[in-house]
C-alpha cells in the first residue's frame, strides 16, 4: 500500500476544553518543522502566535490579516486569472462562482445566463489585458458592467457565442446593485479592491481573521472563497 500524503484532522470538544490551545501548539510545531501554515479563523485564536512568529522571523512570517477600521482586509479576486491547470482556467471558474454568490438573476442561474456571465467576465479581462491593467478590481468590473457593457447590450453589440445578448437576458442594473457593497462607494470598499495584492507565496505562516464579517453569511462566503482561491494560487505557484 502507498503512503498517505494528504492528511486531514478533526478536533472536537466543548467550549474551554483546549481546542485552540492544542491547535496553537500543533501549528507552532509544524511551523518549526518547516511547514507552510495558512489559517482562516473566527475568534482571534492565533493573533498571539502570529505576533511571536512575526517577531522571530523579522516580519517575513506571521502575517495577520484582519478586517477592521484600522487594518481593512483587502483582496483581489482577479489575481491569477491567466493561471491554468489541467487545461481549465481555474480562476475563471472561481470568478463565475463568486459572482453567482453575490447576485442571482430573477429567473435563476440557467445554462444560458451562466454562459452570458462567462462572456462578461472574459470580455472584461480581455479589455484589461489590452489596456495593460495588471490587477483589475471589483470596482473596475462594476464600472465596466454598468457603463460599457450595458451600453453594448442596449445597442445589440455584445455577443455570447453568435447571438447578441438582450437586456432581458442579463440585467446589468441589478447586477451592479448586488456588486455595490463591494465597490469603493459601498460598505466594504477595500475588501475586493486591492490594486496591489500581497504575494504570500514566500510566507510560511499566514492567518486571516474574519470575526468582523462573520455575521453576514453572504459577505463571509465571498471573503472565504476569495481567500481560498488565493491559497490555491499560492500552492500552485509553490509547486513550480
């Protein structure tokens, strides 16, 4: 039998039983052994360990990302769009899922509307590539959908396959309303609009603390999926 190289663990216990204490100890031991640690948490359980590791490593490791007024967590879901794996654009699939989480059209996500969303994302990224926009943001995407794309659809000049997309098939106004909280004028202006994303590929201990957004299921889902996409990107890069 081959050796197991993908271990999973599950820690279960009542409040105060020492789950966080054990996990801190376990993570510290793994870090000292040379492992790469990537944590998504709610509850500030690893802030102390992060500070210690950050000090010991001279700031290279122990990066603590938290969303609050002084330190707004800032991500960019468009980073790594051109990266491919097994012939499929993993970032395109992620972006489709992300925007489907943010907005649901009146008739639901049918196969035809999903195809239009794919065309919208790819047309936006093609535009950014031609204009030399290295790190497009959600705010820029929101502006594109609400102006250039909306105008093209009204004029019958935006195509999905060989068919011109109709206004009734993709509601740019409703889509932008759903994106508004993540625009620079919305409730979470920094969350998905980092113009210069941080590359954590050389950092061996990173923590994302999400307590401040845990009371909003949609926001938490969007943030968590974006973080995990970033983690996958880092893992793919580390294998190169």
